[in-house]
């Protein structure tokens, strides 16, 4: 963890260590870049360095004993991943599941409407609010997506900020399209401002690009964003 405080934009461990350092002004890494940095440090540095207790590189010790250790891997990778996601309980309405002002639905959930009055457990990935995972009355999880499938992914932070902005404007009736549309507009504004500021700091000239790189905002999709794991629903 100490190495993370060497990165630009660190908030340090406390206000005393932070001092006059402007974390926001110096921040440079996206969420995806930070995750990659941590992974590289674990694989390329920690595992290759002499461990204080082992007296050897951890990777060497692992390779020496890996054949002796029975590995217990999760049978259901997706359910294992879901166990680490934050959760809330929601009532299944005829219009679907409503979460943070966003509306979600799926064919399986439509079939469950009216079958139970229990509130359902909903798992969500704050980095990608385009889909959620709802535990059906049968106990199995089903993936639900935006009611409007044409909308792009936004983070939870973006969705909450956009909803607050709309409420501040007196918009009492807010739908998913309004929230996501506002979030994307705010994202583009921040992206353009960041590029412009960076260009000024470098002393560069010319109009900065304003294209939005969604991948830089942590739009991860489950275990492996490049190879999503499909859900297999029960047939009850």
C-alpha cells in the first residue's frame, strides 16, 4: 500500500501527511490504469522479490509446492464474483427493478412479477451500472439490464451525480434515459476540461479532443470484460 502513495494524485493516509498537496490537481490515473498498476506490482515486483520471512521470492516457493496443494476453485465463477459486489434489496415492480433512479428489466424478471411479495436481493457493480444481478424467488441470480438497451454504461458515481443535478433543476420525474444522458454529458465536460487543462500545463496549442474513452472510466464487466461469462438460468 505504501507504493500507492507514490502515485500522482494520492490522498495519503491522513490529513497530516497530505498537507498542502493538491491530490485532485495532480491525479492522472484512471481506475483501469490503477488496477493494472497494482496487478503489475504484485506479479512483477512482489512475487519476484526476496520475502522477509521466506528468504526467497514468493513465486519460487509457490512453484516448489504448488503440486502438493489441492486447489479449491469456485465451481460457479460468476456466483463467486457476485459475492463480493455491494447489494441492496428492491421490490420487483411491473416496470422492473428500480435502483438509484435507473430502471432494469429482463424476460425472467417479467415472468416473476406478482409471484412473490418479498423484496429481492440486487447485486451491482459500481463501475458499470448498465447491468445488475437480481436473485429470483427460486434463489438463482439473473442478469437485468437497462430498460433502454441503447444507453451506454455509466458508473454509480456518475449516475448519482446526474440524478442530483436533475433534482436540483426541479426534475421530479426522472427516468433512466435522463440520468444516463446527463451523466454522459457531464463526463464529456470533465473529459474536455481535463484535456484542455493538460494541454495548457504542457504549453501546447490547438483544440483538445473531446472524444470520450469509456474504457478509461472503469467500465469493467464482471470477471473478464473481454470474455463475459454467460448466465445459465434455471427452467423452473
